């Protein structure tokens, strides 16, 4: 009887070990998608122009896709008093953003989430801010096309091929570098392609 009980305990222990090992292997196999771009912060003077061009107001809902350290959503909340969401796929950036939100005392207005921006529903946003590569801006077009009319999209440095900007501004940062800021309004004005 004791032998039988011990053998069942042994079988249960081995089974538990196999399940745990299988779980760990499953986690490794499910590896999270890596960021599409390296993190480079947008200079504060460029952030200011982006928010000014987008005419961010208190009743706006601002989404920053690839929020980095959270500076754009924090600035939107502090300057306009609007609600703002920052999304980033990189857990280190999300952690840094959350720390900055707390430090700047805008927790009531700003939320930060770790998400893949290409799976987001942008319907609630009235302002979208971007600092992505041109190819990634283009990849967002199907999501941006679903936004309600009058929403503003601003991009630091990079255009959106096939979509005509409403405004293109040049900003000189304090370090002497020149930056471009693009503004589009929904519905996006698609450029005619030659066939």
C-alpha cells in the first residue's frame, strides 16, 4: 500500500514537472514581437509643434503610437488637459512611460499600455501622433481610414506615401537639427497613382 502510494506520488510529480516544462517551452515558442524601430525621443520643441499643428484641445482623445518615454501624451495632457493614451510594444518603454506619467502627476489623464499598434482600434481617438518609419506609417493607413472625419494625424520626420499632407512644417531643435512635422486630417487625401 505504501509502495503504491509512493509510486502515484512519483507519477504525479513527474507529470507536474512535464507540464511545467511544456509551459515554459510554450512561453519561449510564443516569443513577443520585437519593436519595429529603435527608440529615439522626439525633441520637446518638436512635440510642441506637433500638438499645436494637431490643435489639441481638452475634449480631444490623443493616441501616441509607439509612445517611447510618454513625453507626447504627457505634454498633451498638461498643455490641453485632454485624455491621452500611449501605446508601445517594448516593455522597457512602457515602464519608463508609466514612471514619467506618475512623476508628472497626470495619472488621471494619461494611460500607457503595452500593445502592438497594428492591432489597435483607433475609433475613439481624435488625434494620433507618430514617430515611426515611412513604411510603418503606410502600414497604418487601413486603421487610419476607419477613423471618423476630422481626426488629426501628426508625424515627426516621416511622411505617409500615397497620402497628401494638409500641412508640412519645419522645426529647428535646440541642438541645431532640422525636423519635419506632417499633418493629415481624416478622411485621408489619397494621391492618385499612375497605372
